[in-house]
């Protein structure tokens, strides 16, 4: 069984920074793409940023230039550096991973979510 454990969510003032981490653990053959999604109250979950196993990244227009996604393949961990945070970035942030399991099947996993609140 694979688990994704997120950390780093917090209350921060507008203009501040946070770094989210998500570590994958368990039995797996490979981790393919990893990403961060967010869901604000009353809104649908949306993609924030994603990164392939080769390091190719993709960002939502609303976070381009402010957020940076990266990963440490040796530690099965993905990070989201968030700078110049705005109140509209307030949401629960979820880690997502596309994993090839030991049966060579691709399975999608979600973390439990971490709360990011941007407020003065």
C-alpha cells in the first residue's frame, strides 16, 4: 500500500512564503508524475503544479512566477515552494502521484491534504 504524507501548511500573511512537502512511502515499482492540487471552500479541486519523473513542470496560470514545484526522486518526495502568497491562494493543498505498482499497473494516489491560509 502506498501512502502520500504532506506537510508544511500553515497560516501566513499576504506576501509571505511557504514550502509544502509530500513524501511517498510503501511498495511501488516507480513514481511517474507528481503534482499539487488545491481546493478552496465552495470550489472545485484544481491543478496547481505538476512535475514528471524527468523534471518537466506545468503550472496553473494563477501561480506562474510565484510557485515552484520540484522533486527528489531518491527520497520519493515532491515540494511546492510558494512565494508572494495571496489571500486567494487559501485552500487545502493535496499531493497527487501517478505510481506504477509492483504488478506494473498505474495507480493514482492522493494525500490527506494540508491547509494553507493566507490572511493578515
